[in-house]
């Protein structure tokens, strides 16, 4: 039995309540130490819930089949008291049969879609890896700003990603997969030296593009400095040099490479492939060109191909913000930066400025 199979068996026993008290406590302690196990637990719960739903639908189908059989055996006349005639119920019977058949088809299609989706997720996970992090060492270093109760009934995992400022009012962008499972709070660390963390809220999301707009809503927060970079409207060309700043570890990390393909994973036209070796924690990091323009937002990497990472195009992010403004989701329209003050600076000088606008996004 492989380690993955052993873990699956443990999770199933935990969910079924088949563990002794000592085993349960040991397993929960293990989940607390390794949040990746909690992620697997959530996946198992989702699969079980889906199977249960399919089972309920199958029971409904069986009931309809029984009714169908009874209707075929019985005479179903309806007495017309006014005319004293028997009115045949064929139309009613066929309508009922049609409904039953339709429900049967829906059940079958739902089952196929559920298992197809689950299979695709499993297949995709072997090569497409999202870049949020669940590093327990960050929890230790960030001790002192965790408001979780000392004891909780269920371990709550902590995830980390990267975000960066898009307007001085406190708005920043990251990947949606970083924040989608937030159960307690979202925090943004904007001063890495003192580990100052501010509470933030999810303002808008685009699941297809894997984008999330956050806003810092904390009494201690005043405003970001004026954002020094802009978003590229022209896109990039194949082979163009790009670089990034992100948080795969506690210190901000620089990475460089080039646009290696004009599409993302499996030909996704909303993304680029970049030859920057991204790691867990880089989700939401800006990808910039030599002019200091954001051309994309880091999202994932290919486990089976060294140096193949994926990033959502900046043009799609700008369209996302335009939709947010059109839908009046925010009190005031979000004004993306229009002046690039690092355009003519050397790379090292750009980095010195940019590091103050790239942050850790922490989700519990």
C-alpha cells in the first residue's frame, strides 16, 4: 500500500468515526502539523457529498420506475361527471413518463459529470500545481497575530500566497485559489521586518481567471504609497524577458526568465507560460517586463516540466477591474496606476522600489 493510499484509508476512518480516541487525537495533531492533509480531508468530504447526492438521485429514479410500472398495470380513468364519459389518461401518462425519463437522464448526466470532474481534477493535479503554500514555519514566525482560539474542534489550516498593491486605497490582487477556502480571516503582511499584518476582505473574484481583489480593512491601515508601476496594455512577445517578486518563503524572492509560450496550461489563451521557476507561495505574484510594467500574475506551474509556469495576462486583470467598476462593487471606482515611475530605472533599482508593494497574503 502506497503512502497516499494509507492516508486515504486514515481519512476515511476519521470521517466514518472508526478511530479510537487516541487515534483520532493523533490524526488531528498530524493535520495541524501538515495542512496538506486537511486539504485532502476536504477533497474526501466533497467526493463523499457528491456520491451521496448521486445516491439520493438514484433512489428517486428507482421510485419513479416503480410508479411507472404501477401505472402500466393499472387502469387510470377519469370520470367526466358532466358528460358521463370516460376520458382516457394517455396524455397524463405520457407526460408523467416523459418527466420520469427526463429526471433519469439528468441523474445519469450528473453522475457522469461528477466523476468526470473528479477524474479531471485528479489528472490535472498530477501536472498542474497551484502555487499557494501551507508552510507551518511561517505560522511560527508570525506568532502573535493569530487570533485563533487556543483549542478548536477541528484543525484549521493556514495558507500563504503573494499579493501586490493596485491602488493606494488599500486594494490588492492575488489568486482566487489562495483565498477561496478562507474560514476565519484573510490577513496581509505589508511590513515584513516587523510582521505587521492587516485584516483584509475579499471584494471581488473571477474563478475562471483565478483572480481575487482584496481590500485592507483595518483601523491601523492608512493608505499605500503611490503605486510606482503600471499594467501593460500591449502584452508581450515570445521570448521577452520578464521577472517576478513573491513569497515562496518568509523573505521576498526574485526570479527571472522569459515568455516561453503565448498560451498557458493546455492552450489557455488567458495566460502565458513563463520560464521562471515558481514555487508554492508565489501565487498572485506580479510578472513584470524590463519597463517595470505588470504583464501577468503568477498562478501555477507544471510539475512534469521544469521551469514551466503559468500566469494570467494583465489585460484580463484590467478587464476584471473594469467589470468591478461597472458593477459598482466598490464605493468608488478603482483607479489603476497610470504613471510608471520605475520605467527608466535599472533592474536592481526597480526591485528596491517594488518590494514595498508586494506582500504576503495569509489565509486561515
